[in-house]
C-alpha cells in the first residue's frame, strides 16, 4: 500500500520542520508550505491524504485556505493548529470543514494520534467508495472517539480502549444519539431488555466508561451528566 501523503501548512519554519521529521520517521510522505497560498499550490500539484494547517498565517490564513479547499471539492481530512487565544477561529474552522484541531503547544504523540485517527477514517471511506460499497452506519465518530460495531473496537485519539460488553453497549447507544439525553432507566431497559428496578448499576458503568474515554473523568468532554435527567454524549 502506498504511503499516505501529508501536507504541513505553517508559517513557522521550525515547527514545520519538526513535524515533518517526526511524520517521516513514522513512514509518511510529507510536503511543506509556509502559508495558505503555498498550501493550495501544493494541493493542486500533489495528491494529498491529510493536511495539517495553522490558523494564523500571513498572506492567506488557515480558515480561508480551509474554505477554498472544500470549495474546490477536496475531501481529505484537515487538522487545524491553533493557539489558545484563537478559540473563535478554531470553532469557525471546524464549521467550515476542518475535521479536528490541536491547540499549541502539543506533543508529537498527540499529533500522531490525531493524524492516525483521521487517516484511518479517510482510508476506510476511500476503500468503501472504490469497492462501490456504501459506508455503513456501523462506524461512529464523535470528536476523538471512534466506535466500530462490526469489530467491537473503540479508539480514543487513535489509541485502542478496552470496554466490557455492557460498557460498549452503553457507549454505542449514546454515540448513536449525540446530544440526546437518556435517563438511567431508559439506558437500563435498552441494554438489558427488561424493566428497570434499580439503576445504580448505570451510574457505575458510566463512571467506568468515563475513566476509559476521558482525559479528565471529573471534567468530562464527551460523556456528560444532565442533573436530574440522565446522560448524554456531548456533540463535538
């Protein structure tokens, strides 16, 4: 199988080179660009599988480049790089078609996990298109969480996560319905297919799921409690 080709669009040459060295060591082909205009020129000449694009750049910023990439019909994943002060731009980038973002400073391992996660999804999509098979709705993605019903696998930021069968079923139920709040009783009845008598076990399972999928289980990003109502997976 051919190597995936990654484009780095970043005005800081040191950051560009550092990312390139790390990705090449991981077996990827890499191209560089110093701003959005250069980035678009590379995309028109080369077949790109994923782009890492900084938001703040001279001549053409990352948001504008992102919009032009999608306008031209390119569907490869784009990971935005942003500073903490660029929260609004980061949200705008996601709304305009970016697939993920990383806040500076970041570690090489974090970047690699995001790259691997996005490329796994993109390659799977291309394989399905090439074989004329529709992409099945048994593959669910929410932020950095990927859940595959067919293989019973869960990945968080590219790393595999081990769940018990019950934990997997609960997470699947919530990921199929992002934003919807389920009461503990409803979760129990859907998972066990029987009338809920004592729902304390749901609280225990939710706590264990959080410990496995959240960076900070006490301040969850994904699995939220709606006090007095139930649980939901937060839309990302």
